[in-house]
């Protein structure tokens, strides 16, 4: 039962493509713009254009499509459940009933909303995954801190905030590895996680979370001790080994994103 092989969020794939060489600030800004666009999309045509654009980005980054989408596998049960809720529970006065079952009625409005929300979540996850696959943790930290630096003027501890966000991102993979070890240990003791109905499988999962949380707190405490032993005091007085610099490729990337944004605006509001 390999759990970590399906975790792609927070994993970095080294490469020498144009996407990898972009300034981390450019990639963060581009990802933010794409996320805002996703929040406004409400038509299948717009999602079609977005799919083509994301496919081109994945190809330019040299990321195997199967690997880029592998992280969606653990989310599929939640996505299916979320789609079903929208299908049967959402309705409007002028909605047409597609079919009925027991006390539930599926409407065309619920189907449309379920499809829109599901596609939005899928693409949001894909955009975030592409960002982490093509940007190392160090570069991502430097880029976020540089973009948030103006907020220091109002007293916001940007360096500490970025550090917290990056540590939380890294803990996704760490907790997945811990969960994989615990599940394998339980299976070695005779626990069959793949047998039984849905309720029985769920009951078998609950005892796994207690040691998982204990290990998570232990790792967090070890991290605190390690940072204190190295005299970490936050961002005050800290310097950077590498200076970020935007070049022509970054400008070209921003222009492409702006052109794509204009296309999406026309598609959404016309």
C-alpha cells in the first residue's frame, strides 16, 4: 500500500527547462493569476481553453502528464462525494429534473454546478502542483518573501510567515511517509485495510491517526529544537545567498499570462 507515490504536492522535480529557470516570483505571480481566473470561470468553453494552456505548461516544463495528475488519485473519493452532493442537493426554481431516486432529485442546475466545482478543484490542484514541481523549496521561500516584503512596513513578519507556509507544505510529504509506515506496520500485524465494506474500512483507518498525530507533534518538536540550536531568530538581519533577478524569459512569461488572461476575460464575460 504505497501512499507516498501518489503525493506530488510539495515535491520538486529538478530540470533545466524554461519553466524551471523562471524567477520564482514570476511563477508565483503567474500561478496566482491562474488561480484567480479559475475562481471566475463558469463555462465549459473556458475550462477547455484553460486545459489546453495547462497542458502546454506541463509539456514546456518536461513533466510527465501521468506524474502531474498522480496526486489527484487520493482526492478522487472526496471529489466524487462533493460532485454527488451538488448534483442531488442543489436546485433552483427553473431547474429541470434529470432523474429522481428515493427522496433525492438530480437537476440540470446541480449537475452543472457539480461539474464546475469539480473542475475548479482539479485545476486548482494542478496549478499548485506544477508550481511546486518546478520550484525548489528554497527558491519558493525566497520568492514569497520577496513578494511579501512591502508588508513589513505595516509590521507583518513576512519571513516568519513564509517559513511557516513552507514548513506546512513540507509536512504534507512527511506525514504521508509516516502514514505509509504506520499502515504497513498495521498490515504486518494482520490488519487488512482492503477488506470489508466502506464502514469497516473506515473503522480500520481511525486507529492509524493517533500514532500519526503523535509522530507529527514529535517531528514538530524536533524541528523547534533544531531551529533553536542553530540560533534561528526570524528574518531580522538575515541575508540571501542568491539574489533574485528577472530576465527576458520572465517578461515573456508575464506577457503570455496577460494575453491568456485577456482571452479568458473575453470568454468569461461575453
